[in-house]
C-alpha cells in the first residue's frame, strides 16, 4: 500500500523512522527512574555495596564519591569536637567588661560580680570611679586633674570631694609644704629682782638685752638679725615689724605674776643646810602660741629660763599659681584659703599649724 511504505531520503537504502511523542516520554521516565535508583543505592545505608569496577587502572566513580563523603564526615566531627572544647573552656573563665574593652584572662577563673568597694592598683575604689564616669581599668585616672583645681583625682578620692567640680576640692593647706626653716632660738630668763621690780633677759644674737618690769607690764619683743629689740606698745611694734628690722613677728608678752620660793634646805649629799631661792616670774605669751611659762630666777649666773624659736619659717603651696608663703615665726598667725593658721612649732623636719578658731592641728612636711 502506498501509505505504509517509508519514505526514502538521501542515498539508496537510507531510511528514517519517525518516533511518536509517547515513545519519547516513556524513555525519559525510564532514564529518570534509573538515575534515582543509582543515587539511592549509593548513599542509603544497609543497601548492597555497588560493584567498584576498575576503569583504565584507576578508582571507579563510586569509590571516589565514597571517599569524599568519608572525608567530609571526618571534618564535620573534628569541627564539632573543637566547638565543644571551646564551650567547656569558656564556661570557667571570668570576663571583665568595661565600656570599651573586654578582658579574658589566660587562666580559667570563676565568674564574679563587680565589687564597687574593690580598690584598684592606683588606690581608688571601683565604685567611686564609676560614680564619676571614670574607667576602672584606666591606670592614668589617679594622677589626672579633671576639674583643674590643683588636686589629682586620687587626692579628691581620699578627701571625698567631687573630681569634676572645681568648687568641691580638698582643703588647700594639704598642698602646703615646708620650703625652709631657720633654727634660730631666743633665750628668755629671770635674771634679778629688787623691791617689786624684776629683770628679764633676752638673748638671740649679739649681746643680751635686759629689761626691768613689774607685774602687769606688757612687752613686745622682736628678734632681728642684729639682736633683740623691745617695745612697750602695740602700735610701735607694728611699725617695727618687717622693713629694716627684717622681723615678721613681734612676740607679745604679759608679766603675769611673781611666786616667791626661798629658804633653807638640807643637802642630802653633804648633809649640810643651804639657802635656796627658786622664786619664779610667770610670763604669758599673748600671740598665736599662747600659754604661760614660769621662769625660775637664775642660780649663780646659770639661766633657768626657756628658749623660744625665732627663726623664719617659709612654706610653699603646690597649688598652681600660688608658690612660696612667708616668712612666718612661731606664734604668728596668717590667713590662707579662707582660714586662719597659727604656727605652733617649727623644725626643718616638721611644722605644726593650728587652724583657728577650731584648734585643729595639722602637720606640714618638707616638699
């Protein structure tokens, strides 16, 4: 029949058969099922091992796939082990957290809460630093002067003042040090008496200075570079302080009382009776030193009086812009930092000041 014969194309004997779409669809399904079966057979555990055929003397494709799969599994296990070890190690570490840094110690330590009362290496408490917005870990905080009032943050911490407010500062006198102290002394003695009159003797440099007094007299004594000068009025003393006399302070003295004590007593060493005279004249210092002193009358030319410090005392303030202060003398008062201070005693190692009127004593040391 004409419709059943295939068409010829090209040369003699060549024939082409045209396949229907259903044939192509069926063939595609078979190929897909075959690939799924191969993959499932390679990776499904428990299935029969595929045959590893050699091709050209090398490994088969299946063998190579299995080897790569095994290597991936080994690496996964190794990473999982490292992760677990890091987690176990980090659990025992203490972590310090600041506003900008996290410190993880090398040695494992237990986690501890932040202790505000803990004192850092610079001598300041953690809680105080945090209160004024300082970093607890910053080693330079202690020596900084945040409010530029002349006091370091450490000094403000010690005096419990606000380090960020220049109006809240420690007392300025804590920054005062000794610059120099002249150790000069003045001897004061009771050298004679006669019918209600008494002779006082003062000696610093040069010849002694004698003055006769009665009970109730007032004197002002100036120890100068040339010797002792004595005046009998406050006005005259004021004019002589400083200037050519080079004396910063006149010692005000009142002749308070005379106490007679004389007679005869047994000398235990020689077993003889001897006359004695221990009579005394009581003087009262009326400057910043204050107080009374009893001078026993000189015995056979030997003084039984006292020595007063009359050397210049120079101080220095370490507050920026202030510098040296003085000279002052023991017994002198002077104003400083809205208070009044009196010089009570002075040596090159220590100067003692008294804050008036409360009477608090403070010690000044060399710079």
